[in-house]
């Protein structure tokens, strides 16, 4: 089994100056489980990646890409969807405001 993800997790943990026990406390995962992930003996679930992301300084999207759950070239379109949603709300508000002004 390819252990690239495990090596990345271990390297990031060490770069952050964290011991397994420290990461365990921050993530809520047992330290032996994290050790098995780092050695490539276990493969993380999405829930596990979510718990590891913040303490290791990754976004959930980055870890999902590294684990192969999402294609590495996939864009994070959440910001674009949010911008479109906000733009739509602003336009609707302005239209409603214009209609109220017209009735005055």
C-alpha cells in the first residue's frame, strides 16, 4: 500500500512540533490510531480526516485530495457558490427596495 498520506501526516505533525499524544488530544483520535495511519497500516475515513485537518493546519479539502477522495485538480467551488448566493440576495433586496420606492 502506498503510504504517501501517512508520511505527509507524520511530517506535518512533526513540523508543528506535536507528539502523537498532543495530536490525539487536539483531534479526539486515539494516539495509536494516528500512529497506524502514519505508518500506512490503516487508511483514514473522511471523518478521521476532518478531525485531523485543523490541528495539522490543513483544510478538509486538502486532506481529502491527498487521500484520493477528491481529484487533486478539483477546485473548491464553495466560495463561488457563496458569492453567487450573496449576489442574488443583494439583487433581490435592491429590486424589493426599488419597488417600495416606486410605491411612495
